[in-house]
C-alpha cells in the first residue's frame, strides 16, 4: 500500500464529523479552492494527475478591470476588478507590479477615447472598494489606475533615460516611447494598473501553502477513473483514484469538479449534461538580448482572429518576453474553439490534444514563435532581433455556455452535493471558492473551527524567497526559462 492510499484510507475511515470535500483537478481553481476550504476548517483531498499544481493554460496577466477585452460588458470588467483584488490579497507574492500600456493602432476601427467611460467607471469602483476596506488598495493609488498620454508627451519621454529601478508610470513608459513606431498608433495611449501574474510563483505558493495545511491531503500524480453517487451512504460520493499502479477508493461528502477544460469528462461520469466551449491557446517565449530596458506590458488592440489581431508583449527578467497574437498563426488555432455536442465534454481536434498531452514539434514551435515576434515587430521594429526563448506556454480553457466573449464567471452548483468550477480567468477562482464554502454551509455541511495559530501556519508563513526559489525549480522542471519565475517590476 502506497503513502497516498494510506492517507486516503485513514481519512475516509475517520469518525470526525467534519465533512470531507473531494476536489478533482489541481489547477489554479482546484488549488485555490482547496486552500480556502481547508482554511475554513474542512477536510480536503485534492487530486491532481500531474506531479505539481497549476500547470495548465498560460497565466500572465491579472485582468484587473478587463481592459484587454473591449467586447465584454462593463459589469464583467468590474467583476474582474473585484476578483483580481481578492486574488492579490491571497497570492501577494505572485504579482509582477508594472503597468500595462493599451495602444490602438492606426488600422484599428476603434477610437481610443471610447475606452474612457469604462476606465472612469472601473477607477471609481476601485476607489469605492478602498473606502469600504483600505486593504483593497493592492493596485496602487486609485488616481493612478489609468493615465493617458498624447503623442507629444511620448516624444518628450523618448528623450529621457530610464533609471535602473523605475518607480513612476512615466519612467516605465520610456522604453515604449523610444522603441515603438509612434506613427503606427492612434492617440491617446493609455496606461492601466493591470499587473502581471507569474504562473510559476502561483504554482509554487499554492503547492507550498497546501503542503503546510494540515487539513488538506494533496494527491499528485493521481488520476480519477470513476465516480459514483449513492445517497444511502453517509459519504455519498465514491471516487476511484489510480496512483502508482494501484487503485484506491475515496469517500467524500461533497465533490468539486475543478478539471478545467476537461471538466466535461467528469460531468459525464456524474451523468450531468452541461453546455460549454473549450478553446486551445498558446503563448510564446522570446529572448530580446538587444534590449536592456525594463518594459511595461504592452497591448496593441486589434480584431480577434484576423491577421491584425491583438498583439501582447509581456516582460519578465533577463530579457525574456511572453508573446500573444490573437491570430490563427500565433495564439489561436484553426478549429481550436469547440462546443459540447452529445455530452458535456467538447472534442478538441486530435492534433491539439496531442500538443497538450505529448508536446510540440520543434519546427512548429520555431515557426509560431517567429510569427509572434514579427507580429510584435510591426509596432516595435527593433523587436525583430528577438529569438526563440523556449517552448510555448499552452493549454485549453473552458467557457460555460455558448458565449465566447464571457470572461467573468465562477461556479455552477448541481444537485447531489456536486459543484463544477467554471472560471475563465484565474482571478475568478477565489470568488468561486468562497461561493462553494457558502454553499457547503447551506447544504448543512459545517466545518470545524480553526485556531488563529493554525491559520498563521500555512499561506502566511511563506516568504517571497521561499516562493521564488520553489518557482524557479518548477520552471526548470517543466522546461521553461527561470526568468518566468522571478520577480519583475516594483
């Protein structure tokens, strides 16, 4: 009997009245929910098929206000702002604090000034949240949430020298002013306090926090093969788990589906019919050794799916950049957006599933990375000297329902003590976990009480150095540059 099986058998056999919650899937949704529920006093078993947590689709951006998505509603933008604030408070050591530039190219049909009403609304809501609770001021001063710059102001910044440690928005904008072809843009240009998010530090903080959490049992390298519901059992959900060549049984009071784009597969086992979209996406890693300046993140807006789709340059340390281009030659893929048909699991084409499960050919990596470099270089000509920096960050995300523009969503509750986390953006995962905790209590499943000492022993006990060191190890283990795990910004 292996260690995982011993732990599960011990937990299932407990006469402790505290309910046992099973969470299937250790991405950011499952890990965040496990952390929140265990801190609330629930016994949690988190089952993840990979050997570490949070290893799914690329996460690089906090989305604190949804400014990358002109097509979504103002309500979704405000929801993403609130979600992002809570996420920063839970994962403070995972954020790269630098501004994001929103630029509108000449070829784009939208007037950049059309962004202002939404920006003002989000800024005002940020101020209100700070008035309600000063701890919500995690995105800088509300008056700095966004700023606008004319071409003349950028030309003036072009003549300045960036300090080694930029502290003002203007100092962060100097590389943009010096190296972007300013004649390709419409004005004004906008900066927003939408910070970066390191997926490797997020993975590290989640895994280290849960390893310190006495009420959470973490089952890595473990695959769920079957689930059954029996209302006549004290703990009605039976979960079959295959690990280290053996199959074990876990009995839980409540089951949470946190399987990401494969959520439909677990829904099928539970005989639940849900409509959802699944989309495969990728981001690319480039080295830009010719550049010695500290860049903000830069978004060049464009119509999704066209050759002029949005271009995104995300900076990290050591001259490493993550690249998105919303075209079918770069981030998007032909037939990469699918919807569920006769069951709950949308069927991605086999070549895209193979990219997730097996990997990419070197030829395709080189081709798509070069396409991404060229896409950025149409606005930043000197970026043409960038080169391949490593394998892509890739994966698929689910979108509940059939609205491809949906971004702010959290969790769906079924009958029979079952919930499915249906977040699109990582910042929505903590709100989903909070709603699940509330639903558990409504269902009559009350946790035991936590002591303040126990709460202090997990997430709050970790230091920036602890998280960064482990994040670097995770990046190396997954075959990515360690720069993606290092702190960047203020």
